[in-house]
């Protein structure tokens, strides 16, 4: 079972194929699809466990959209039917007034039968999901929500680099972001080995690319870095063992390990990571892979605070911009769930 859907996909010749039939209406500055960007109108529903939702959490933080776009956080585990708001008092989202994200999908499409996924953008007045297209959500936060970006917000999807960002992001999605799932949910030895080889071939390619440049595209953080980071930060805690992606740990791949720690230590990245939620989700929900539901105690996450030398490659995370402010108190990850944050100060 995928971490962001209760109906994760299908198997084609025993190969896992992700279901990408999302609700795909766009929220735009001019409202051309009927959903205009408006201050306070929408709620971003996420789970900190999910890498696809983690992208939206990071982008919202970097751009400073907290005041304009509220965020609801589902619990790290779910049943076969829906993500639930069990972290909130009474198990009900305090803004949407619903206990299950499925309620918002069915408000949009009665009898909705596809995956109940995060991230999801919900129209608060109607209580209906507008879109759960995770790839488009973050791009639109960068391009359509500019009126609400904070002063000094980074440009995560600059026009002159979009073709290269899209090209790199597509390769990373197929072989790495989704590649770990294709390995973990493989239906045969052959399909597992195919996904495994593609994953590590792409990680080798990324190692070569990042050996001489600090960021994936250009000399500042972009959408491409956000998309890669959310898989890398889960690699040793989950994918290496749980999904059998075990040629090497991330911490045993020096270039990628330094790159990932550089991003983790950049405000807006590591402060969104909840290792407790991540591990509980994968190990407790994927009972077909982990029948006992036992959650491993390791690895020790404090090494994410270890120094790196990536700044020697040049560039700067925010370019001419500035780091985001610390997250609001009610959105901070408990230090017990990410003890590296205490070491970073």
C-alpha cells in the first residue's frame, strides 16, 4: 500500500504502476478554471509521513504562504479507506470539520472511488477537494500564488531554467521518487531487480551531477531539489530496508549524503521532517511488507546535523532572497521526532 493513497496503483506484468488519475483542477491567479487564488480560502491537507505531501509543506514554508494558505495535518497512519485527522482534538480537522479526508473528496465527487491522497488542496467554503495533483500543486504555489509570497522568497521555478528543471525532475520521479516504490511493491523478483537497478543507476547519475555543483539546476535551490530531497531524507530510515533498496545507505554515498544534509540544514527543509511519523507510517501501514507492524528503533537521525562542505561548490540556497522565518509554533515538528533539529539550534 502506497504511503499517499489507499488505492496505490495497479500491477502491469507484476510491475507496480502508480495511479496518477488525480483531481487536476488548478487554483490560479486569474481564476481561469473557476478556482481563483484567494487569501484564506483553501486548506492544504498533508501528512508529514508522505514524501509527495512533504514537497508541498517545504514549498509553502520557503515561499512564506502560512498566513494565506492554512495547513491540516493528517496522522501518520490510515486505514484502507482514508487518511484521518487523529492528531486533532476529537479526531476532527478544526477548519474543515471532518474526521476523514475522504469526506472532502466525496464533497467534490460523490462516490469517489480512486485513491484518497495527500497533498490535497481543499476549498474551505464548499469542503471539497480542488486538486490532489501533487506535481502541479507545488509549481502553482510558486507561479500562481506570487501575490502572497513573503518578501525575500526564493524563485523555485525560474522561467529560464524550467525546461532543465522539468527534465531532471522527470528522471528523478521515474527512477528515484517512484523508483523506490517500484522496488518495494514489486510483484516478482525480476520486476524488483529492474526497479533496483534503475534506482541505483540514477543515484549514480545524480552523484556525478552533484559532485561539481551544489544544487541540481542552477546555483540556488529549485523545485528539482525539493523533489529529490523528500526521497533522500527517507532513504535510510525506510527505503533501504523496508523497500529493499539496499545496495548502499544514503549515509554511505558521500556526495548525495553531503547534498542531502546541506538541504536538511537549510531552513524550510529539515524543520519539516518528522522521522517518527515517517517510520510509523511505512512500517505500520504496509503490513503486506512488514506483517508484524514492528517499527525499527533506528537509525539514529542526529547525523543529519553533521557538517558538510557543500558551500565550497559555490551558489547559495536562496540567491538574492532570504531564509524563511521559523515555522509557526503549532506547525513545529516535536524535537523528539527529529532530534537533529536541536543540534542545529
